[in-house]
C-alpha cells in the first residue's frame, strides 16, 4: 500500500508528508487536557490523521518480523512469548516492502522531530521540572534520545505496576486496534499505598483501548509522584493488542534514522 492510498495525503510526498504529519501530532498534543493525579499524564484521541490510520493498520509488519521482548519474563506456560516488538531501526525497516518502509520512515521522522518532542515535554512540564529541578520553561530543552517500536501483545500478557526506569523521561504509547471491540485492553494508572511490606495499588484509571488514540506520561520516581502504570493479565483474550511505544530517553542501545 503506497502513501497515496491515504486520500488526505494523495498529493504529499517526502518531507511535505512528514511535515504535515508532524503538524497534526503537535496540534493533537497541544489541545489535550493534562491530568496530574497521581502523576502528569494525558490521553490523545485521533492522534493520526483519520485517513492515514487504516493505512497504517494495513501496513503493520508481518508477525514473523517481530521478536520477543523478553522470553523469560513475558512468556506463556508453553514457552511462547506474550510480547513481541519490531523496532523501527534501519535494519528492520529494510526488511519491509519499499511502500511499507517509506510509510514507517515517515512516521518515525514525524515522531522524532524536535518540535513534536518539545510539544510533548511542554504538556508534561510540571513533573519533569520537579524531577530535574529546573523551571518549566526549560523542560522542552531537556536532551534526549528515543526508542520507537511496534508492539504485539497476545493472550496472557501482563505487566505489574511499575514506574519505568529513570533512563526514561517520557513514555508514549499509541493504541492501534481495528475497532472498539477491545476497549478494556488499555493501560492502567495506579496510586500506591504503603504497607508494612511493599505497596498495594489502587487503579485510578484505565485508558480506553480506542482506535487511533495514545497516552503519554512523565516518568518519575519521587515518593509523591511515582509514575506507576501497568496492565493486568489479558486472560481469555484472543487476537493481538497492537500498539506503538515511543520512549524519550537519556540513552538507547539502538540507532535510528530520521
């Protein structure tokens, strides 16, 4: 499927397409409402242009190109992986058809564009300013690298409440279901309660696993604002929970092309 398959971008190519896509991302982020309870996070609807979204779904990489994230940690009793990733690195993009590769390179370029990062960081500035002990106006200038991967979660996947490592600055996850039949499969935000040993966790909200949506949060481990989030077991679920994860980090083992 070529980029021209998206009617809104039928006459767009190359840098024009990427610039249009980046402008859409920024506008979507800037109009979202930020919630600071229990830590800074925001939910975005229509994160991709409406005409582009089905094109992306049709051009997800084939299952065999994804690799297990951690076969020891995210695994079913039969030894098969419950979470598989496809990093948008040059090596992986070269495995796709030219049309698929061009499409995902455009998405990569738009999501890793400086103005988009600045818009995301500005929305989450209050927690990031506290974490790094800087003023909020300096938050968009924080240095970063990024990791970007397409993700396939399948039956029995779960991840307990965790804040993400402090290598991360901001975590953003894009939801990519084909319809609204999987609305309950979203990520949960938690509030921790101290116990004599360890913590108990109260689910504050669960993002709806809505087509063409995303969420982002500022990573923090401060006692008052720890970014606890997770996903209970996908028990009885058949099919694939398709998402894309963009992590703004301080360091990454992977190299990407913009």
